[in-house]
């Protein structure tokens, strides 16, 4: 297993190099350029722009700029923000914990909802519960994240005034766990709804397929209890397609977090990325996109390793 993990990491290196090249070229080719925030400012003279271009290395050819950027990446240096004049690494580190907290809780709640809903829906196919779960899943699929977020703000913050409309804590008040949880309810609820609707459908379909297998009928014929069949036979084999979907759609979860953080003004990495895009703070945008790509690659490697845990029949050559 360790050899396989190492081999997967080494195989991902060319892909990572291609991602860095794509991000670098994308940022350089967008209209305006990295110094567009300073252009048109009467306090910034052409000489100041030329000096900034030289200090940032923008006067060098693109291949030279790319090699220099890779060298800084190798040292863990993502550059400095053009707006706040702070290290990009520090800015990402400050927001990363908030995003990880939000996404982690969303994943826990997603599977806490999707697993029992999918299992019961599959075991009681075409029952009222199955129809209710199917209807709610389709509703969750159909509603865009930003629309659901705005609707939730309108209902629970504007009309009912039960929950705050955004942020992570109440400005001017001492920190408290209750205040933090109140601010988390809406963004966490929307992100969980978005994910649970999807995975419930996948798990239900996967479990219906496994329920028709011969080894399930054999286990029942041997008198094995329903709970043991579900935990030791049905659920592990049903989770393999779901794990695949989770790994492949991790980028979608990140995208949902970006939209959710923007709608609810949540101080996470997604909000930082959107603000940096509008401010044309290209070093921050580069660093945030690169970090999201690295997280996506890591999740896919962990997904492959999780296969062997869920299904002992899976073996990796040289593992």
C-alpha cells in the first residue's frame, strides 16, 4: 500500500506541473494584467509602474517568469499580495482553517443524513419514505447553491429574524460558541443540502444494485441478521461507487463552498478567492487556485487507497 501511494504521488507530479503552467498562463492572459489595480491611479506615475513591473519580475519573458515562480513555489513562497502587501501563504493559512471547518462539518452532516436515508430508501423501495427522499433529493439537485442561500437569508434572517445573514461571528461582541454556531447554521445547512441530495441518490442506487446480488440472498438464507448484513455486506460494497463520486466531485464541493462563503460573507478561502478576483490581486488568486488543485489531487489518491479498505478483493500491484 505504501509503495502504491508513493507511486501515485510520483505519477501526479507531471499533472501538477501542467496545473501550475495552466494557472500561470491563465493569470497572465486575463485582461488587465497583474498591475491593472494601479493603472489609472493619478498617484501612480508611469515610472512607478515600470519600477513595480521590474520589482515583480514582469519585465522578463514568460518562460523566465514561470521558472522563477516554480522556484519560489519549491520554497513554499507564493508571493505577496498586490493589495494588502502581505505574504499569500499567510493569507491562505488564515482562511484555510475556516473553510476546512465548514467543509468538514458539511461532510460529516452529509453522510449522517445520506447514509441512513439511502439505506432505508433502498430497503423500502417505492414506500412513502422512498418517495419523500427521492423528491427531496431532486429538489436539492434542482436548486442552485446561490439561489438556496439567498432564499434562506430572506426567510430566516429577513422575515423570521432567527439567524444572522452572514459572517462568522457578531462584530463588537465577545466570542462565544453559541454565536459561532448561529452563524454557521445557514451556510452549513445550504452546503449540506447540496451534498446530501446528491449522495443519497447515489447510495440508494448502489444499494439497490447490491441488494440483488446472490451473496446477499445467501447471507439471508444462513440466518444472518439484517443489521450484520447491512454493516458487513451491503454497506461496504455499496460505498465503493459513492467513494468514487466523492473523490471525483470534491471540486464541486469546493465550488459549492466558494458560492456559499460568498453569499453568506463567510471568511473562508473561497471568499478570499472571489475578493481577490474582483480586486485583481493575481498572486492571491494563483495561490488559492493552486491550493484547491493540490487538495483535489490528494483526495483522489486517498480515494484509491480507501477502495482496498472497503473491498479486500482489491489489491494494488507492488503494494
